[in-house]
C-alpha cells in the first residue's frame, strides 16, 4: 500500500480513538530521517483537523492534538542542503 493511500485511510476515521490508532500505525521507525518525522507530524495534524470537523463530541480534543502535532513538526530542524557547484 502506498504511503498516500495509508494516509487517505487515516483521514477516513470517525472517532478520536480511531485517529490515534491510525496515526500510531503510520509512525516512522525511531531512527527515521528528520524530514520523515516532520512529514509524519504534519500529516497527523491533518488527520486530527479533519476529525475535528466530523467528530463534534471530540472537537476540542481533536484540535488540541492537531496543534500538538503541528508544533512537533515545526520543532524539527531539517539538515541544511549543501550547495553543489556546477563545473
């Protein structure tokens, strides 16, 4: 299953518990590159934001989790790209 379809599946959850379980299953390996972790947290935020719109009983909790995941993504420093000189 492609990565985008896995995330599409996560966006189809209907409850906060299902969202937690879905993003947990998509969690990268502990030693994954910072860019992978940043994308993971950004996508988690999208899942929780989407959930807030449909699970009104957990609206505030879902927004909390979206903000938390977005903040975690922003805190990840990516390595600077090296400039390659062309000959």
